[in-house]
C-alpha cells in the first residue's frame, strides 16, 4: 500500500489498531494508518449504523463493529476519537477489560478533562495512556469526509504525564509522523490554555456572529452581499455543533479566561469607534496585521519546511561569474533598529524612508508595537511611527520575542531598565546562546534589576520601577551595542551617564539622538548624556547598509574585469573599516557624490577589480569592520601573501564563532587559514570547490557565495536560511550583477 507521506511503505510494527469513533478525525487517522502499512489490521468501532456501512467501502478500516469489546480485543493500539463528554463512558468500558500492553491514546481537543476522566475510571492514569490532539480539521464531518492526508503538514500535540511510559509515547509519535504530522509535546494545562485562545475562542465567535446575523429579519440580504472575509472567518461555524458544545463545556475555565480578555478588548474597540479615536483603532489594526503576517509566515514554513525534517536552505555558488552594474543594497540595519526605538520614544510622528524589512529590524518594530506604539508599515521601506514620548510605553502582553537579533536585545535592555513595568526578552536558539552579561553588568551598576539565564545568556528578565543612577562607564572592550545600551539607559537615569570606549565603534546612537533633538556630548572616546530632555519627532532617510555592501565590494575587488557602483551607502567614519582595509590591500574603491543625509554621511562607492596583497590588518581598524571580517577573510584568501588579524576576539561571540567557522570553511576549500585566539592568519592562494558549513550565520553564507568568484569548482554552502535575517533578496541582487549563486533544489 502507498504511504500517504509519499515515502515507501512503513514496516508494520502494530498488529491491530482499534479506532473508536469513525468521524472526520478518527476516520482520517484510521484511513491514513491503513494506507501507511504501519499496522496489519485496522478495526473501527462506531455506534452509528450509517458510519459502519460506509467505513469499509470507503477504505477507512479493514473491519467495523459496534461492539467495543470486539474492537479492542488483541489490539496493540487503541485510538479514542469520540466526543470529549462521551469519553468517560468509553473509558469506563475499557477499564473493565483486560487490555494487556495495549497503548491508549486520544484526539480530544481538551486534555485536562480527558486525563481527569481516565484517572477517575482507572483509579490512576495508566503508564500506557498518551493524551494527544491533532491541530487539524474541516467544516465537513463524518466518516465520508475522512482523508488519509488530513494531518499532513499539521501539528499534533502530545501531552504525556509524568507516569506515561516513553515507549508508549514513541509509538504514538511514530503513528502521527507516518501520517505526515509534526509532533510536539506540551503540558496539559498549557495545551488547554493555548487551544482555548487559538481554536476554541475563534469557533465560539464564528458561531455567535453567524447566529446573530441569521437572527435578524434581513438575514437573507446580509448573506447575499457578504464578502469573502465573512466567508473565510465564518467557515468554521459549519463545524460539528455537538462536538463543539462538548469542547466548550469540557474546557470551560480556559475558554472563559480567553473570552473575558476578548470581551474587554472588544469593549475598548467599541469605545474607540464611538469616540472616533483613530489612534487606538490604528494601533489595534497595525498590531493585528503584523501578527497575522507573522502567522502566515509560520504557516508557510510549516507547509514547506517542517514536514521535511531533512530539508535545508542551502546555497550553491559557482565559479565564472561577473560583477558589473549599479545596485543599491538594503537599508542599514543598525540605523533601522535605532529609528524605531527613538521614533517610538519621541514626541510626534516620525517618518522613516529606506527601512530594512529584514527579520531583525522587524523584531524591534514588533517589540514596540507590543508596548503600545502605533507604527504604520513597513511598506516599500516606509514606516510611520506615532511616538509616545519617553514615558509612554506600556507593559507588553507577554515576553518580547526578538528572534535572532542581538542588537534588539542589547539596546532594548537599556531602554527597558528604566521603565515602570517588568519585561522578559527572549530569542531564537541562536540568540539564546549569545552573551548578555556585558550589558547586564553595567546596567546593574546603574541600579537596574536584571536576571539572565545560565552564563549570562538570554532570557533577560528586567524588573520595572528600578531607581536608575547615572554613571561613568569605562568599557572593557569596544562594542557599539554595549555603548548604545548604556546611553539609552541614561535617558532614564538620574544625573549624567558617560561611556568611554577603548577604541572607536559605530556612533549611530549618538548621531540619531542629536537628530531627535536630544543633547549628547562627545569628547574624544567619551560620550555623555543626561536625563530630563525630550526626543522630538523627525524624518529619517536610512542609507544603504555598508555591511551588506561589503559583500559586493569584495566581490568586485576579486573578480577580473569587475566594475560595480553601490549607491547611497552609509559611510559613517565608525563603519568604514571595510573600505580602509580593502584600500590597504590594494583595492580600487572610489567614493562619489559624498553628502550628508539625516546626520549620516552617504556616498556612492565605485569598486573595480585590482590585484590584492596580504597585509597585517591595523588594530585600530578592527572595531570599524567587525561585522565585515568574514568577507574580508575571502579577500585575504584571494590576495598575494599573508594577511594577519589580531585583537578581534569579539568575532568569536557573534551569531557563530566567525573566526573558527571561516577558518574551517576556507580550509575545506584548500586555503591555508590558521585561527588564533583573537584572530586569524590567512595565506592567499587558489580556492577550490567543496562543501562548507555556515552554522546558520548569514554573513558566513554570503561570504562563501563571494568566494566562488575565484573558486575552481562549485561551493556548496549549508544552512543558509538566516540570510533573510540580514539581507533580504541577496541571491536576486547577486544574480543581477552577474554572480552565479542560487538556492539548492531540494526536490
């Protein structure tokens, strides 16, 4: 028989599967398992004679019966797919039988009620009972609607208890996975709370809305002119009424909590409409739109990525490309972050052009939406921020999730340390490994109450209402993020706050604070700020990101015949290490049309091919090019002679250990690269083809894409999904200038 997942038939590991209840869910599970080949025999049990007549001809089960004892006799696995309120009666019958080692599982959408019923009838929850719930369904019901692929690309939540046997969980998980489902585990209580909000409440509202409209005299006309949105929202009101009655009664407490919260928010919306409060309405709608788009992204990833656990986003970069033309790379990420932060805290409306619509910047934007700031966009790089003032932020409804953005977490920790409310900052697996003690320590010295995870890593838990005091902070290492964190905390600290850095780092925060009218004093290596002033809304034109432009600067520098112009690039003096280092290596870079936009220096950069030579990279340039070193290592590999980097230990605590990862990759391509504790030694020479690991680091992935211009064979670059985080559209832009890099076909 064909496996519904598209794989070869599974080896039978279950002798008899008994499915009690042949409705949509039970019938689909039975039909899928029957086709999977995982079990030798599928027995169905249902009290409805019509369902029993249809079950075998429809291919749902091998045999069918109305007798529960007959169905479960000799069963290895028993699936309970009956209404939640009918579950206790079925469980009572099972408790009276000798079931041997049979594993029992269920598909009820409320788990607390089911577990309680099991405990009551069995005396204690058996070790072979595995509560489960597939997040799948249809407005159609009954055995005739059963589909073998119903659960494919959908989540199934298992809620095993402490006494549940691991072998039983493994068997149930295997069954769902063979049906193409993505299986996760969750506690009973968490499951019922989450489902009350995301599934039960929407069904309740859909039933209520359709009933309200159907009760009005003019309902025929209303339904005749209802648009697609009404159809989409109310589709679930066609679901099985009996089943949903049982769900709401079984999960009563959690549903009421979600319903009360929704009713309260709906009341606020009514008041906003009644009082013509446009700002409140816009705030709700923009937050909802953003959340829905995020949800759509999750669904898309689930549909195309999660079911294929082996699928990866890999690049293939081929030799023989060219680098010519004129392009503009996306907006500067550092400035995009800060424009949202300061615009939100300003008084008035801030307009932003050129905003980078990457995941990192969007994480910052969403965090401020969650704290009550009304933000329109982004749309084609345009963002409108309705500032709330320095003391206008509101407590977020939950933790602030910042994805992979270390900039968001470190800078926000400074701002949030001075708020009256508590906050928790979390991130993805990569961000959760990055050190945050470097910001937590000085903030604590200023009076902030901050707890971190193990070894100073996320999550950060920030206690509100702390009395912050200004301080003079001597930074132990150069870091623009730490400097900015302390300066932003200084907005809320009594007195004066100053930061002295051991080497120059990017000064976007100081420049932008001045652009918003907040006084900042810069005296050599020390920046000073005092509380008590205000931020005034302004217009920001975000220049192209020099860190993104760096990949193309190196590409044009190492590719014979290249002539490329990068438009409107920010050339902040604290960011031009890439230009200075390439020029020191013999690169041909020319700055054209230099100007100042919104307090930031900008230029068009023309880069032409020139033979490069190895150099001892000046220590004073290291902080000015800290993010660009991965691609500079590629330039060093193409240069004549030896290149040595020192005093760059910061590279070991970025998204990856960029020193070691780049050294490993270069060595895999035949380049002599020796990592040192604080840098690397690279001898230029031929670059071969091969396979390299990016370890999920976007800059590593893009750097090896550039290296292919001088390679003798294809370079396969693994784990490149996070390129979208830093540089949306990188492949398209690279191809537009003649580089031969593409997404690997995983079909």
